[in-house]
C-alpha cells in the first residue's frame, strides 16, 4: 500500500518490484498522478498490477479488514515502536499466515519526501525499518518495496519447502484464537480511551501520548478475537461500576 | 560493476542503491550514455558515487586485482554454475573478507536486456541468482543491485554486532524502554487479579482460566518497564474509585 506517492514513475517501478517477487495486490492512497503514462512505462511487464490496483483516499477503511498491518520507515520516531528488519518482518508475516487461516496483511509505504506520519505509523502493529547508511538513508520508494517483497519471497520459499497446504474450515475455538482485525482492535482502543476518561485517568485532551503508548502495547501483543472480548469485558465491568457509583 | 548498461537513468538509480547501503565504488563497463543528466537526476543524493565511478571498456583488466568475483543472473544457463541466493552470496563475501587481509570483491551486473554473457559469467567464481516470479522475473537493474547491496549490508551488520560486545550503562529513557523483569510482570498480574476481584469480574476462585489467558496476553506483548508502570497506574485509578464509591 503506497500512501500519497508523488511520482507516477515510482508507482510503475513499485508494480514491477511487486510482480517480480510474485505478489500482485497494490493499494494506492491518494496518488498525486494516476493513471499516468510514466507509471505504465516503468511498470514494464507488470502493467497488470497497475490495472488491478485499488485506489482509495482513506487508509483506515482500506485496512479495516486486515489482520496484520506493517509500516515502513527509515527514521527513528519520538515514540519508538518495535522495529523489525525486512527479514524479521517477513518471518513475522509468514508466522501470521501460518497461525491464522483468516488473514489479510497490509504493508504501508509512505511518501517519497517524508514517509509515513506518526498517525499513520500508529495504525501499524509493527514497524519495518530498512537498515541503511546513516549518512544517506534515502532509499527510492520502489527500492524499499523491492527489498521488502524480496524478503517476503525468500521467507515464502523457505516456508513452502516444508508446506502442507491443506485447507479446512475453522472451528469456533479456532475462530476465537484468530487474530483480531484492525477494526476490532480500534474498537477496543476507543473503549479503553472512554473508560480512562471516565476514570479521570486521562485529563488532557487530546490524550495523544498515553493512547499512543497503549496502542503500541496492544499492537505488540497481536491480540486474538477472544482476547479483545476479554479486555472489553473488563472495560464494561469498570464502566458499570462508574455508572452505579 | 555494471556491464554495458543501456539506460543512464538506471545508472543513477544504481548509484543511489549503492550509497543507501553504505557502499561507494561503482565500475561502468562500456555504458551507452554516461555521464548523462538522467543518471544525475535519478542518483538524487548519491551523485558522489557517479563522480567517483570508474569507466572502462575492458572487464578483464577491471577485475584483474579482485580476489573474489561474483556475477548476477536471473536465468538458468546451459552451463549451470554454482548458484547462490543474494543472502548466501553476502555470507560468502563476508567470509572472504574475514579470511583475506588483502581483498577486493567485484559483483557484476549485466545488461538490462540480456544480462551477462556466458563468457562474462565464466569470469566469475560464483553466480548470484535472485529468486523471482517464474512468470515474470525481469527485475529492474537498480532493483537487483539494491537487493544484493541490502544483503551485503545485513551481513556486515550481523558481523559487526558480534564484533563489538561492549557493555555500557543505560540512560533513564533506555531503562524505561527495557524489557520488564519477570518479577515486574508478576506484580502487574497480581495487581490486575486483585482489581478484577474487587470489580466482581472474577467471581470463581481460583480464577485460573481467565488469569492464564491474561498472563498469556501480556507475555505476548513483551512489556517494557514503562508499560508496566502505565498499566499499574490504570489499575490504581480503578481501585481508588472502588474505595471511594
């Protein structure tokens, strides 16, 4: 998923990077120019990726059904998120696919000039940071996509060597152990924020820093559907007390 | 080392790929157009790599002083050379540097259209093959260079992390970001259990199953010292309310 890419040539180069690594799905969030002949030219034989690309102006709804969302960055941020190398991230993604029969993974790449905003990174459960020269860390957008997709392909290769690809339907117990979707996570975090406000634990508005830290904590935990249910049950119990008192 | 690159834009993109990964030396064998404004434009902040690039029309003499020469290809050849993934090749290069005080390593990348000739590959001790989609394996030249240089940087990183095993004292910020100890985790879980009991959320005794699930959840999250402080702060706020009501 490319967030507000400026140069159509980069979109084409990204399509090529994606397809050479055996991937196909590309989501474009508010591209400056698309479709564009520069994109088609640089895509070379990967025009099909451009043709099936999803255009959107809303990241939140684009990732609503995702069970795992990763964001890429080269810089350190104020709140330091758990940062993975592309190699570690690919292993995590494979683990996620293995453990969750229902899954949809999104990887966000930011603007050429400034990457992802802190708000966008806060939507991600994990952050991928590509190790680069500290004196010149400005990777081209398509180059970053190429590296991440390459690691995914390498990891998938390793995986398929020991694979048994049977499909089967899920039991209720498995559904409860399934990874929570982004929407379910958001629901929990909103519920948590309301509860903390009613407890006067959050006094300042907006409660950015604390909520960002809590978001990071629950992202790290990669909650299951059942865990979200338990946590929201606790929040409801706290709120019931508040109402009665 | 780029052998007969056709597009000056690719030369610039390669320079950028090389520099972002902390490398510098670029050799151009018979480039079609160089220097060229397209190369400079795509190099972005890596103009220095272009300025110091070595121009030659003779591969043989260019690699004469090399102690290790690797060639890249995506296709299988009639004569199948020992083929390495970029990952394996980087490990080999590091091993070579470690074992040879005098060393110079060259990595050859072929033409955009047709790669390296069999004659050129015969000059190489090893062949690197980038795993790609069999239906569309046409990586952009700079993308291929980016992947190989990325693997070199990752391998060099791993190497240097082993090398400097120095210990140092931690800053306060680092201490807060440090992983919580088992004891701190236990303290949080006991506090959580007490709070849930006072909320009548836990009714049965012992509350084994629920607490086991919550323990698992917070174990997964790999809490930091600061996160334990935040969570216990919230629990204290809930308990304060309980006492007052």
